[in-house]
């Protein structure tokens, strides 16, 4: 299919006896911001590395922008940009020198490089720091510089491995603003993240667990797939509530979310009165029980709990 | 191969070297330090061997013999003693390496019998020094004999030239003054370049792995050949600068005679630097930690270059097996070339054998190094 920018079929990778990625199929459409979501050790980085061509898969096929990346990795590399989880630029080179280097490595014409790096630095808020050593930048600025270097050759496909981990909220906002602009210009973005609020910003998501894709859908579609219904109980002491509610009949899962408790139940019409009675019996007063919209995290925890 | 990417690699690497104190120290200070240490520390010349003299006669004739020992720079009298047992003490304490004993009836026996023994005792713990000192002693005695014969001839009214004598007139070529420095300094240059070159490049790839920059680099279209050529270019310039520094010091500071052709010297030196840098690069591509790579580079270059290159220990005196092993020590070819170019003024044609050895090495090392980097993480 021509409108698929990244396709993976039966992607598998083992590290000795540990199977890190098992038979993963992915299809990322052109112009998507596609998110790989999962806990640490789910296989996000391994998948990213295989897609970017730095780690050969044990089995499976990868197509980047129509190019078979396993058979012709160099052809695929011309079309993609990969930003590893760990800062991959030269800390002893300045911002401008790093951009120059990656521009030359991708043979970007001089005029285009200057124009593009100006735009990108502007968008990233890095213009005043052009002469600063990359190692002297803050975490957020480093990630934005990584993005600038990754974009200097106008790739068709952008692979970002946990690009905003350890990045302050303001830099994250800048970062996403750049990503949205890129999507407008037709770049396909595949990113991995452990942040659920970021997952909600993606056009589609793949939920990963133990090296397998557990669900792949739009954020809305994934939320609909949550088994049961979600209730939020707001109270002064949600920790105590959790102990009271856990294990009650009809309660499928309990998740502490700050000042509230998310309780997943099989049948809300029947369970809400039961829970009210339970809380009254335990002497909990002033607790509000209401139906809630599930977030990705609720769904994720629910789905994982179901598999376990 | 894409020249732009190669230049980008070279420029980036040059910036990094310029900003890395450790690389700069290896590039600039290490050659200087080693030149001083090895240039002055390693000398095979044995002069002023401390001699203890027990002259029991102390006559004009016995003193003439002692004079023969000290008139050259070979021996210098550490002290004179007057008891036989003093020799034992002096040798035990290490005050002297040789002792000369002249008997009380030295001149009497000389005039009556026509021959008189003198005794020389050596501390043979250091065999090498003893052998040289023994040679010096025999030379001194031969000179004394010639002198005595001439005196006898004169006293008999015979022309000294009519007294039958065979004179050896030795003629030492290429290193006329027999200065071991002339022989050692070219070897020192080879040892320094082997070590510095391999140490420099041994860090270049492992640094990228350690700092996490390799993962991003290998996701780009840059090829292993471009990485190698780009990275080696600035190191080649440094290596050539270091070679120039060492060679100029050899000629103008250590006063080693230079009789060869500058072009020959530069061409062979360039070839050697390519080999040395390639070895370091190979190690670097295989060992992913900087420390490990640096240690291995030290091990594989320093020991063979000092022991098996003929730099101090003559290769043709070694057992056949060791000599065969030394064929694999690339430094030996450069040591041979440097000595020949410096002292004999040899041209490329005379040097075909070591040049062939070095060329085979260069081709093999670069061929391997160009393939050493695998653009994959596992």
C-alpha cells in the first residue's frame, strides 16, 4: 500500500533466552503521529532500533517509505531520521557544529541547510544558543537539538525513542508544536513514550507489553475497548478507599489517580449503589461517586490486568 | 564513497581532538616525554667502566700498563687498593666492575722471561657490560704489549717497524664513531610513533560507543569506509606532525647523521603512520570501552615495538621462532628503514624488503579497518 510509511511484519528479536519483541506487526500511515506505548521493558526501544536499521531483527520484514529496510538498510536510512533515547549528539560540539555535521552527513545543500537550520532553531527556541556546546544544554534543549539535527535533511519518516523523557513541560510543549507542524508537512512520525498524556496526542497507538502489541487503535478506539465502565470516587483519603473497594464483587480494577480513585466495574448501574452502601458502612463520608471518562492509562492497566 | 561525508567526519573528529585534553596530551606531550626518556635513557655505550687497581709493584712499567687502561675513556679508576682482599670488597660493594692486579715482580719477569701476567677480575653479573669491558681490557693489554715491544726494539737498536707485528686496522662504516645513540634514536622514533599512533586512534570509535553517539551515527547513510577515512585523516596529520618533530629532534638535537633522501624518509614514514593508525582503529572498532581499547593498544604496540623490532635487541641474535614472530612486528620494518636512511643513506630501491613488509601490513590493516565497523548495535 502506497500510503503506508512504515510497515513491520512478524518483527521478532531475542537477546539470548529473553525474547524482547515477539511477532510484531505495525502499519503506520503517511502523515500519522503514531505512538508506541508501554512500560519499561515492553520492547519499545528494541522495536525503534530495528525500524531505524541499527539493530537487525531475528525475523520479520520492515518497509520504510516502501524500501525493504532489512534487504537495503542504506536505502531506508536515506528516508528516515532516528533519535535514540540516549542523547546521541556530540556534547563537545556546539549546537551549530552538530547541525552542520548531520547536514553534511545527509548531503543537504548548503543554502538549504542554512535556511532550514534557521527555521528549526527558531521553532525550537535554540537560536540564542547556537554557539553553546551541546553538553552545556539543559535536557529539554538537548532533545530539541536532537530533533533539529534529525530534521535537517527533511526525512520522510521520523523515529523518536522516548523523546520527551526527562524534559520540562515548556520544552515538551515546544517539542509537540514542532511535531504537529511536521505532520502538516507530511512527515510520518513514530514515537515511543511512557507518558499517557502524550499518548493521547497521537493519531494512533500501539499498546506494547512483554514484546507484543496488545492493542492498536486510535486513542478513542482504545478507550472504547476498555472492558467494563469507569467510576471515579473523589474523597479526602483515596488510599483508604482503595483498600475498602479492592476485591469487592463487580470491581475489576482500582487505580489511584492523585486525589481520586478510578474504579473499573462490570455494571455501573448496579455497582454504584453497592459502593455507596459499602462506603457508608465503613464510615466514609463526603465521598462522591460518578461515572468517568477513561484515560489511556486506565485502559492500559485494564488491558494488562486482563491478560495477566 | 561520498567525499562530503568523509570531510564532515574528518572535520568533526578534528574539532573533538582539539577540545579533548586527553587526546591532545597523547598527541603532543607523549612524543616529547618519550623522546626524552628513551633518547637519553637508552644507551648501549659502555664508557668509564669503574676500575679498581691493585698495583703491587708500582714501577714505571707497571704504571705504563695502568695508563693504557685509563688513557682511553674505557675505564676510569674508581680507587686503588693495596690488599688482595680489597678486590673482593670493592666488587661486592659494586664500587667497581673490573679490577686490575699487577704482580710485584711484573717488570722483573718482563725483563728476564720476556712475559709477565696481569690479572683482570670482572663482576660478570651484567654479562653484556662484562663482555664489552673484557674487550676493552684486551685492547688495553694489546696496546701495552705493542708499546713494550717497541721499547725493547729501541733498546736493542732495532727499528720498531722491523719487529714483526700484525696490525688490524678496523674501519667501521655508517656509524664511524660507534655511537650507540646513532643507532638507537631512529629506533626510538619508530617506537614513539607506534605507540602514539595506536593510542590516538584506539579511542576514536570506542569514544562514540561510550558516549552514545554511535547509535545515531550508524542510523545515518554514512558508510564504514567513510567513517574510517574521515576519522583517520586528522590523526594522520597529527602523526605526521609528531614524526616530523621526532625526526627533526633526531637530527638537530641528538645529532644523528642524516645521509638519506628526505623524500624517501617522508614516504616511508607516511606508510608507517598509516599502519600504526590502522592498528589503533581496528582495536577501537572491536573494543567498545575507551579504557579497554587504550590498554590493548598499549599492549600490542609497546611490547613488540620495544622488544621485537630490533630497536635495542638485535633480531638476528634471537632464536628462529622469535625471529619468525618478529616478522609480524610492523615496527621492525620501520626501524630498519629509518636506520638505513639515516646512517647509510639508502634509497627506496635498497629498502625493498622492509618496504614490502610494511606495504603488506598497510594494505591488510586498512582493508580490515575499512570493514571493522559494523553499523549495528549487537
